[in-house]
C-alpha cells in the first residue's frame, strides 16, 4: 500500500445520511495533488492485480463491488482506471440497464442474483439493484407499497451473499449538480463522447432533489455490517479513483489470503 493513500470510512451504522452535507470536492484526503495521486494509483493498481490473482487461485472468497451514483458520476471511469491491470478472467462487470420484459416478469432481484460473483472472482456492478429503490421511487415506476419493502429484501439478499463467502463493497460516487452539468456539456462538445449523451440524463437531472432524498434513505437503510456503504467524493476523478482503489486493496489484504499448495505428490515436483 503506497504511503499516504487516502482512506475513507464506511458510513456509520444506523445513522441518518444527508448527501447535501458531504462535500464532493474535498481534497483533504490526499493533499499532494493530482500528479502524485496518479503515481499512487498505478502502484495500487499493480497491487490490486496481484491480489486478484490471489483470490482467484485460493478460490475461497468472492468480492462484489457495487457502484452507484448520479449520471456522469464516473462508474465506467472508475472501472476503467482502477481495474485495468487485473486479469479479465477473474474480474467481470455487470451493467444493469432498464429491465426487459422477461426480467420484469420475475422478482426484481432475479437478474441481480444471476450476476453475483462465484468463488475466486471479483464482480463489479455498474448500477445495481439499488435502481429499484431510487430510480423506481423517483419516477414512480412502482407504487410505494412495492418499493418500500425492497430495503428489507436487499438486506436479506446481501446477508445471504455474505454468509456464503462474498465480501461486499458498496460505493456511492458523489458529485454535485454543477459538476454534472460540466460533464454533460463536455459530452456534447466532444464528438467521441456524444454517443453517451441521453435524454434520460436531463430528465433525471430535473429530479435531482428527489434522487438525493431517495439515496439518503437507501444509504441509511441498507448500510449493514455485512455490506457497508462508502460515499466517495467524485467531483475530482483522480481522487475518486484513488479512494476506490485504496479501499478495494485494503479489503482484499484483510482477507488474509494465501496461495494454495499443489495437490500433486511432492515426488512429482522433480522430473526430467
């Protein structure tokens, strides 16, 4: 672990959450600045690649990383910058879009459970089951009598995964409305990024306050000892990447993993 790597604590358990009071631009986590942050990030990425090979070889643990946040908060950028040295055999990404008719004919966790990581794997959710208690709530896609029960369903689901050996890290990538405006405008100005612009981004932006209320409740009610939430200051992309990388590396190191011994007889280790 590089010295002075920025470490954030998970949200306190059983405490109210107010994202409006959390500064998404704070730089005090890493005072050296962007250049040194990028150097530290590359070191962390190399460590992460080593740890990913270890979790794959030991085949006892699984790691689920959930990335949530408003549009343009940097979910794809985090994946691209933090996990670029990892072996794609052991790291997969599941991106959850609007559910299709078959998915809608099942319970809301049906498609999620199918994408959870097997032992030895790291799985990253680009959006997740948390859309079903945030976007669904904000845009009135299901009655309150339906989505209000989902907090408990999610807690039970994640407890099941944890009991079966999956470590869960949940990151809310926190940006403010002004930063989102800058990033949306950038998408329109750069031809190679225009394809990422979607009218739904503007609709969601109009409901910014409603989304903050929905996330505040979701973060509080689903922040459990077996699946903690981390709010990552994400206005500065370099800090966002560094914080996520540091947290993932520390989590994997704390699993106390070891490479397994070969199962072949010792005498077979010497051959002509």
